[in-house]
C-alpha cells in the first residue's frame, strides 16, 4: 500500500479511464489506429483501477476498428546450457532441459513487461504470437493479422508482428518510458545487412514433440545507442510529446521511425568501420 500513498502524493488529481482516454486523444491517438504501446504504470500517477483502467482506456481510444499491440516477451525457453543470468549448474542442465515447460501463448506469463502488459495479455479477445521469447499481443481489428506466423528465425524482423505493424502504417506510443523501450528500432536492425547475427536455440513443442530449434537473430539487442537513435529521430521527424496521466509520453509513426533508423544505423556501422 505504501506505493499507492507515494502515487497519491505526486498526483494532482485521480487519473481515470476516461481522463486517460481524453489524454490519448489529445496526443493524436484516433479511432481506427493500430498502435504498439510501451508503458510504465507507475509513471501515470494514481490511476483508479490501475492497469485495468489503462488497458480499457487504450482500447477505448482506438475503438472497434483499431488495434492495440504490446510486446509480451518471456524468457527462459532457450537452451539452459547457454543461460548466463543466472547460469544453470552444469550437473543440472540435463534435468532442466528435460523438464523445462515449453512456451504456451495462453499460459506463459510475460517477463519484466510490467502490469499493463500482463493485464493486456489476459484481456478478453487478446491474441498472442507464438515466438517463445519475443511474442507480441494484440487486441482489435487487426490482431490476427499482426500475431499470425511469427517466425522463429529473425525474431523481430520481417516475419514478425513488428513488420505487420509497419505494413499497416501503425503508430508507436511511449507512455512514461524512453526510446530504449522502442522495440520497433530492432526491426530496422534486422533490415540492414550490417547488423551482426548469431544463433540461439529455443524450446518448441508441436504435436506432443519437444525439441530445441536453432534461430538466427541479431547480436546485442539492448545496446545503449537506442537512446541516441531516439533523440536523433525526435529532432528530425514529427513526434508528438504530451502527458498521459502524469507521464511524459510520445506518439509517432512506426514506419517513419523504422525508415529513419535504417539510415541512422547504416551510417553508424560505416563510421565504426573506418
């Protein structure tokens, strides 16, 4: 309960589902929009109804013709012999491999995604893509199109929900978080040849058969340059900055962000090779 007291202390007035919807509308989120949301509940202030009110407000803002998308990543489905945080004791590896639960889009919880995402994952009508590590959830008109056929290879590339959002000319909403949470920048990484690749293994279960399958992916996906890229994009393109609840938020075109990021990243790789 101490967390609620702290939120009340720094909130001018209670934040409600309706006030959030109004804030989102002022930011430029419209009926019929497809938008991927990255969020932090605590930055919004004291929200009546907490994450339930936030998810409701997002769905209200885009209406029945729109679609809300969130990352719903979950970790711990790779080869346990390669785990590092923490590593598995060598004598335990075989047991962990044998008994490790496979990813299930219905029951596997998200990892470090926050309360808003976890509430959205279980919301009626929400669909989830089937990648064991970097799944995405979607709810609305385009949910099935966005979440279907998520490739095990190149997990945030052209056969991922991020690319489907690009096809739909969707938007990105950063609600109380920075550009380092903008997953769509990784789509740009996958689209340029300069990005280093590596190979991982993920546990997949189909028709009662379990196996670890190899997956190609980019290397070091959480680089600190994401913030630099975000700052450069904001200075060069149209980004709407405003408040949702108490949280500084940003709304912008995903397609513009990805296209800009591809050019920026190619320039970065070129400079590093000199």
